[in-house]
């Protein structure tokens, strides 16, 4: 059951917005993938606001909750500067849909008239290199790749050099996501980060983390690890359909202050849209 459905049922179960109502609301937020600590903080603030403003009923309380949550979820604007080397380093653990998200973003920016190069920087997984090569063929976009097991930073270096030689554009770099081998992964990402930073034009470098909407608090922990390692500028949320609760965006936004760039809802290249905070909260709250 989604948080929106639980919220609706709470108003039906409780005849008044008393302590029991707010306790159940906190539990519903936790189950909706908002972290426990943050859920109780939100409900405490909401209960106080409802008392002070004399708010009652589903519509008034939902509007107040939406206003409070709006400070936690922000939209990230990913702009490509013409005539410069723009680099978007795409991060995420294996299985979240990272490589597919790279291809989807490549199509978005290519359709907008940008020169796009995809860099196959996950050199440890043969499937990743093959997958991004396949996407490149289907989309008619260049893919820079090296042999399996080669230095992923060198792939980013070459992709940036190719971008520069063509008068600028956008490099979308896929990266490894072996979080079970955290220390090695973090060191590898830091090296790629240094190379990408040095090759990108000034103010044209972004680090984008892909998270799976169905993984809840695991997504929050992933965001913490990657943010601590290299600093994350924006999120892409994948698999955001009826099975996803989506509350992790609120936690990540509140705790790490990371905005969201895109939301993906399916397997096709077109199944990607710019993040709309108002629509997200409206759906999350079932308004």
C-alpha cells in the first residue's frame, strides 16, 4: 500500500486528529520510505502547526504536510553549455538501471541538439560495455570504450578529448557500481572524478547518482556513500511506478540536500521526464 492510500485510510479510521492519529501518520511515513528519525520530526512539526493554525480534515492537513515537505524536494536543472566540454559522471550501484539511464539522458540531450558522447567507464563488467555500445548504435551516438579491465579514468579522459576536438558537447560517463567492494570503488571513483574535473570546462561538470525507487532506505545509504566519496549534484530516480513508495527522495533531499533531475518509469528511451517536485508531492500525498 502506498503512503497516499495509508494517509487516506488514516483520516477514515480516526474521528479526530489526536495523538493516535499523528502516531499512525509517523508510522505510515516510515513505511513510505521516509526515514524514521525524519518521519517523527515531520509529524511533530505538523502536529504543532495544526494546533496553532487550528487545521482539521484531510485537505487542510495534507496541504500543510505538502508545504512542509516541499522544502525537502528540489528540482535539479542540468544545463549543457554550448561550445564547452560538459561532463556528467553517472554513478550508482549495479542493478539500479544506471546504464539505461545514461542512454535515456543521452537521447534527451541529443534530441535537444547537443553533441553527445557516451563513455563506457564501467570497464569491469563486460555486459555494461556491450550494453552501452548497443545503446550507442540504436541512438546513433558515439561511444568511447576501451578493453575490458582497462583504466576507467582513461576512458573518461579519451571521451573528453574527443568532445573537445569536436568543438564541445556533452560526455555522459557510465561508471562501475560494485558497492560490496566499497574501498576500491571509492578510490576508483575519486580518480575518475579528478580526471573528469580537469577535462571539463569550468562549471560544466556534474555528478549524477542513479537510485532505484523500489529500494527505499537502501537508496538513502547509497546516496550517503557516493556523496561522501565524490559529492553528488543531482539524482535520477528509476523504476518509479505503482510499486515504488518514493519517500526516500524526501530523506535524501532533507539530509544531503541533493536535488532530483529526472524520473524514469519504464524501459524505453522515452520513459524519462524532468522531475516535478509539485507533482511528486501531490502523488505521494494522494491529493
